[in-house]
C-alpha cells in the first residue's frame, strides 16, 4: 500500500495539535515540600519582607560605620566592646558612638549599627577594647530588611515550574502550601501481536515491550503521571475498546506502533473512532518518526507513535514533552540542555525532512566532538550509547565534518 502522508515539520505539527486543545488547566493545592517540579497555578507574592530584620553576613563586630572611617593597619580605630549579639534573639540595646558589639553570621544588627567589620580585620587589645584595622562603608557585610524580597513583591509567576531553590524560597517566607497544576495522567498503550511483556521470554518473531517504559520516563520527566495500559493485539475491536477505556480515565493517550499506512496498522482507524475532531496530523517530516499521528478526541490529545524505539523517543521529545508542558500551563517549558560541538564525520540527509541523529560526545585536543551513533531506528542501544542528538535541518542536504552543531542532551 502506498504512503499517503501529508508531512509537516515537527514544530508546525505541534502547533496544530496545541491550537486544537482546550486552554483550561486543572489545579490543586499541595505542600510546598512536595512541590518540586510542579507548575504554579497562580502568581505568588511575598507575605512579608525577607529578611525581616537586618542581619550580619560575617562573623565580626557590629559598628557605626562612621566610627571606622580612615581606619587602617597603620592607623587603627579603637572601639569599646559593648557586648555580644545573642543568636536567635533580638538585640535591643542600641550601639552608641565609639562602641562595637561582637556579632556572628546571621545575627541581628543592634539598633544604631549599620555595618559589620570582619573578625579577621580586627584585633582585641587589653581590656574591653577592639582594634579596627580597616574602614567599612554603610551596609557593608550586612543584609537589609527586604533586600532579598520586599513584602508584597512577586515571588514566582503563574506557569513557573518549581526548582529546588524555589521551594527553599517558599519555605523561607513560611509558604508551606502552593497552588499547582494537576499532573496530567497519560495512558500508554502498546500494540502488536509480536509485542510481549518484558518479563516474558519472546518466542520466534516476538519482541519485548520497550516503548511503554521509555515513554513512561519521558512523561515522568515532563511532570506527568504515566498510566500503562498493557499490550493490545492487532485486532481493531480489541484495540479500540482498550483505547476508549484508557482515554476515559486519563488526560491523554499515547499509542505505540501501528501508525504506518498498512493493512495491519490500525492506529489511525482507532483514533478516528475515539471522538472529534480526530486525526489532525498524519505524518511528520522527520526521520525517524515519520508515521506519527496527532489527534484531539473529545478535548483530549491522542498521539500515535511509531513502534520503533528510537522513532518513538525522538517524537516523544519533540511532541509529547511540550504537550505535557502545555497541559500544565507552563509558561517557559524547560529546554533540554544544549551544547555546541564539532561534527566528527559527514552526515547525509534527504531533502524534505529533518533528520535526528544520536551522537556521542568526546573531548579531544581541547574541543568537544559529536560522533554520530549510527543504527536503524528499531535499535534502542543506539540511544543508550549516545549522549544526545543533533538535528539535520529541513532541506539542508546534510552536514559536513568539522562544522559546529548543536547537540540536545538526553
């Protein structure tokens, strides 16, 4: 049977899919301690200033900076020691002109003090006197009230994916619960009479299911919840019934295999029967991953992926991960880390498509080289041996050895 694809570049196909989706994002409130990687569902503002009191950033002596002006090792200033700031408690006794108070990192500046002299720039002398060996400016070695965050200031905006430092910042302000997007539940359904579960010993002509597990990893990394639905046989009614059940109970459905135009490939027929508007794109102008199907059925996204593991992974990175970012309302989807390297050999490409090539990175002669890991798209270990992938642009005809390339790390 001849191919009847209307091929679109991956980025254009993704836009077609996203435009057909509803815009609403489901939300929930979770403990901040459990919110790492979650996407904020509302903009957060500071309930109070941070810090809430002036603090020392050094071990040393709290002083009036004017008392140190002109001080040096050759001509030190001499200040009277007036005590020590207690840690974890306020110092209410004001510092007077000509005085210094011992203070530790994080301690609260006493009233009247506006700077801290580092301990190593001082020298105790006989009696209750401190020798100041260097002048300090107002505010030196201190943090002012609200210097980190002012009260009412914007902390994090809606659509921001929380990082470890973000969670720490929330805790610093006592924000222990946050509104976030609900994690999208994504059903994964593999199909094919030849596909068996990994714990089984494949018979002649059979292969173990790989895509369920690689796709589950992509979904988890993108903030979703993978919901494996097993393996369906090459039977239209069974596959359709399984897909319908899977889609009802989840937010999206990914079907692996059966998306090529073939008498035995049923994915397009199944997706068309799941709901309107149905299939939006059948075929991407990429290699591997050409026979991909993108659809929206009853307001939910459905993706039909090729069965070969490399093609499925490439499309998952280009389509599935950005889709999950959209379902969570992420404003700035996290980009995979990219590095620039020198291509180690020529790579040819056919016109009219983007080629995605796994590469291994190696450092030689002070340069970072990208060495293609060549292999057919059904060989999962071509990806395992690789550090990332490069893209040969549409209609470029290929890339030449020695030219700089951008590598997207796995």
